[in-house]
C-alpha cells in the first residue's frame, strides 16, 4: 500500500469481526511504532498487548460511560496500551526544557500514528482511545511509577469496510504564510 493511500483511507474502526490478530501481526505493528522519531531518540514508548478477556473488560470499564469505543474494545482481538516514560522526552536530567510540558505526548502520538497506519496497511483496524481512567489502567497493568498510561488502542479486522472519511477543513483554513491568518492557498 502506498503511504498516501494509507493516510487518506485509514479510519477509526469501532466494529470488528471475530478475526484473531496474530502475534506476528502485532509484532509488525509494534515494529512500525518502534521506528517513529522521538526527542533526542529517547523512544519513550512501551506497549502492553492485552489479550486476557477479563483484563480487557477491566480496562474498558475505565472508559467514560459515553465513550463509543466501549463495545469495540470488548470485542477486539486485543487492546494495545501505550505507555510513556516520564521525565525523558523534552527534558534534560529530568528538567522540562520546553514551555509545553509532557513532550512525551508528542512522541507517543508519532509512534501511535505509525502503529495505526501499519495496522491499516496489513488489513486491520484500530481506534485511538483516550477518554479513560489512566491511573486505574496503570494499576491494572502494573505500569511503573515513572511511566504514564497514555492510550488504549483496540485492534481487529474491521467489519465496516466502506467507511467514508468525515469532512476535513479546507487548506485555506489551516495553511498560512508568514503570519497566522494570511492564507497560503491562493
């Protein structure tokens, strides 16, 4: 699959078939995340693959009650829980160097995008879930104190193969030249 096609066609998937995502497929997906760029090559990410149905239910129960990803998470072949080491990305000797704190979120976002694009590339679907109780998941999975639990990513084979893209802003609404608000697009 060409990169542009993957970018344009990847969707958030919330309905899965009963297909079992293989360990080899999961390794391919995490390998793609592993190659993401990061602050000073700190590679702050770790991924916990959750297959145990009881733990999947416990994690899903931490999602907000209105979260549309609840049902797909319960029915997913696995959950991928993204964790990030604190005090490393955007830091030197544990001191934040940027005005924007928690730079690990930026690095984690790049890794998660690689992960989701690779999943799409091999015919699998994902959705990125952030509306959840990060601390409870941290306890469930025994994540160490120096890490944050950032995201849950249900994964499986999509049962909704013809999802259309939601509307996108036009370039002239987001692409400016020299000053914010001065349209780049003529």
